[in-house]
């Protein structure tokens, strides 16, 4: 018989046979039998090692009166649809990789718009891993050089072995108005002198990578490959392909030290995790820093209503559920959001045509999108595909936008917007005081 | 080379600006035209009060590209702009040394150009290399020059999402014009034909690194595939049948409007979109 100290699972073929045979007089007894017979009454290991299920024991009675077995796991656990068999594998299957003694270093300078890794940054780390892991006997380390305050702790998942976090401190020699691209360039030049990475990878993006990368190239005297979208390793060595002539041509050349890459240049890292070990430069005050000749006088207030919808960062969008239009416009002005609208609101004449979001309007890419009284037609959801965070204020808890929204508030839109405006005004008053 | 502040104040009434122009390429027809961003840079130079822009082009100059270059002269109707200096170079020459020498001889206080060329490598490196070579500061992606006073330029830099940042830089400096800068004026035929192209014969240095490159018409980039790393049939089925971006959000029900507003405001603050 089964011994508790025995780690091998023992099976009793006779009891298994009885448990499968519903007509056997001992069938009920076998189903309720000892753990050695079955793990669950409805799941057991078949003779070939496959997991078998008893379809009579699982499932639930649907509204139609028919018995249904839900294999998607969408249905919650019920008495007849027990949760036993459909536990998602939560264990992290990714391999943890540490590189203690790297043969070389691939430096990545991500953009981190808003302090977080963008998908462009993740693609860039994927590219860096391709270069670092090209020779499995002599792996290189991927170094992430990041600046200022971070709201991101996923560098290990993104694929960084080392993390150099440089925080700019205002001092007499470095005023607070120093231009970021120039001070960062000084840090990168220090990294170059101290660690001399084999490759520098930067995103060719308008959020800063394009400018910083070109400044670095001019400083290091390296000719960069720009707008790179592919790197191949063939018999002539590493080659890269990038766009030239404002996107009209492809230029293929040997891979230089400095690469400015386009989005989707490589797959982001998914199968491995890395250590992102903190690193610091031995020179605390960089030598390469030159007193800034460019002064950053700060961001300029831009009228959000003038910003093109496709470019807007923060959109407050109205749909059929909005009754109080004056309150809506007031809320948009108080929050500093660009106004958008669903098709219904435009067709009904409450908003201009150029404010329409969705398949037949504008495809927006806002970081925060607040949908007020919008149920989420598929055409509208297409239009907000690339938004980061979606907030919905809605009366209907079952509509489609709730499934898309990161934060869904069920309630009256006018009241909530009024409360939001009051909250915002109170806050700005206390700031001013 | 660094001009001191005093001499700048004296010469402020006639601020000398050099605008670097190139031959563009129409994105649909492929014909030579005035490059869009370079034309915006020239428009920006016109917008500076009391400025005398000088046009400078380095590169090969044949008939079609001469027509394109004359389009810049055609923008100068009603101004003093009537000539364009052409530094003749071979098609695959490195134009940086010639340009840097010419700029040193010309001695402008501000150099304006587009962010990227529309032909050739179009790496956008030229202004940076010139700045490094001349030792001047460079500001990029300028949407508007607000003022030039006592040798200090205050300009608005265009950022993504329609945002602007105010920068100030001491002259002499290089500034590149962004596509968000005001649209250039139309080019008139008369001034374009009347204007003079002044050819200056400088030696051209070959760009050797470019010899090994393979240049081909741009291929369509492969579309990224959704990679499914499923171990069992059920996971694969789930991945294939899954609606995109379903679930995962927080749903707040039966809240007072004030509590709901606070929850929304907390998210907005976390994202940093509230000012």
C-alpha cells in the first residue's frame, strides 16, 4: 500500500478502473477514495502519463439548460465548475542570468519618457542582448545608463546586467538650469573613458535619444549608424541596415560602435531575467563636463486646446453619456487636458469634427485618456489602442470600455467631473497660498 | 573665434545669420525641391528683426538642383537676400571641412539649418559636427526664435506631443529648425531668377567610409509578430482566442463623486499629467 514517506506516486490500477467505470458497484466509493487513487475526483493521470478529465464531473449548467464545460477559464469557479484544473502557471519560468566577468560592455541609454521604459527602450535592450550574447563563450554585459528620477524598476526584466544611475545635483558649477543633453553628454563621456563600451545604443527618438546620440557621436568622433532597424550577423561580421534619405533608402553597412535604432529594431527580452547590478563611476565629478552654454528656461505652457489630438498627452474625451457640456469644457480647462469626442458626440454637433477619436477620426497616443460617458464601440477602442492609461467614467458597468480601462468609475459623469474640478481648484489654491 | 559680448552689442543692428540650405527631394515624386526644414530655417531667419541672412550650400550643383536652390532665393523678395554661396563638391564628398572653413571666413553669429537632409545619408549629424569643429553650442529642433538680445538667443524648442521648452544660448551658436517651425513662405519666380549663385571653388574631401555601403530603395519593414510562448494546448488556445487588452483594470462602484474624483486625481498625479 501507499507509504506516506514514499515520494513516488503509487497508483492502484484496479481502483482507477473502478473509478472510470460508472456502472461498477464500488464506483462512488472509488471516486471518494484515498488520495492515492486520484488527486481530484475529475482529474487523474492516465496510463500514458497524460492528464485525463472526467467530463461528467466538471462543467456547469448554462442558462440554456445544457451542460457546458468552460475551457477558457473565463467562467468563475462554481460548484460544478471547480477551479482545481485551471490554475494558471504563476511560477516564473524565465532563466536568471548573471554575468560576473563580462568580456565587453554594450551601453544602452534609454529615453525613459516620464521616468519609465518605453516600448522603444525595451526593443533597444533586446538589441543590446543580441549583441552581448552573440558569442556564448564570451558573453558581454548590457549596461543601462539612466539619469534623474526613475519611476521604473524593471531594468532587470528589460535585460540590463549593470545599471548606472546618475542623479544630477545642482551645484555652483552646475546650475539647475543646465541643459540636460549637455550634462548627460558629460556623463556619457565619463562612461566612455572609464568603461569604453564596445557598442553604444540609443533610441533614435524625438524624446531625447536622437539629440543625445548625435551629440555623443560628435563628441566621440564616431560615425553613427542612424535609423537602424535591423542587425544581422553573417559571414562578413555584424552588419546593420538603417534608413537613409529621410526614409527613402536602406543603407546597409558594417556595424559601427554607435547605433541609433528605430522602434521594433529587435524583440524585447522575454525569456531571461538579469541582475541590473548597480554600478557607479569612480569619478564622482565628471571631467568631461563643460559649463553649460545652453540654459534651460523650463517648459512653456502650451494651450492644450491648440495641441493636435494625435499628439496630445492627456485627453478628456466625451461621448453620448455627457449631458452637461459646459461642465465638461470646464473640467478639460481645469485639468489642462486636450478635448476629444466619440463619434456620437461629434455627429450630434456638440464637438468639432477634428476632435473625433476613433477609426474614422484620429488615432490618439495619449499617456492618459479619460473617457467620459463613452461605452467603447470597437471603432473607438481601435482609436485609443496606443494609449497607456485609460480611465472611464460611465454609468453602465457592463460596457466594453470597462474591459479596456485601467481605472473604471461607475457613476454620474457630471457629478464626478464637478467634484474633480473642485478638487483641482482647491489644490491649486493651497499651492498658491 | 569666440566673439565677446561687447562687439556683439555693437553689431546687433545687423545680426549676421548664415542659413545652410540643401537640395531636398519630394517624398512622392522624388523630384528635387527646396528642402522643407531648410526652408523653415530660412523663414526663421527672416523672422529675426534686423537680421541679414546669407545662404550657403555645399554639394554638387547641376541643373535640377540649381532650380531647387533658386527656390530659396525666390523666398527673398522684398528683402536684401539676393545671392547664394555654392561650395561646389563632388556627390560623395565630406562637406564638413569645406563648410567649416567657409563659416570661419564668413564669421556669422548664428547658423541656422534643417534638422535632417532629405537625400543622401540624411544622418542629421552635420550641425553637430560643425558645432564640435567650430566649438559652438548647438540647440536642436527649434520651433521659434523669440528674441536675440545682447548676444543671447532665446528660442523655443519643439518637443514631442506639441510641448515647447524655452532655451537660451550665447552667440555664436548653431540652431536647427524643426518641422514644427512656421511654414516657409512661397517662392516667387522673379527673385529666384534674378538672384545670383556665387560659386566658390574649394577642394572636396572624399568620404571614404561611405564606399563600402550598400544603398537600396527602402524595403517595407516586417510586421512584428505576436510571439506566444505557450507550453500547453489550452494556453495556446487562450492566447489565440484572447481579446486584446481585456481585464486587469480596477472597477470602482458605488462611490461618492468626491471619492471617485480623488481616485482619478491620484492616477493623474501618478502619471504626472497634472500641472
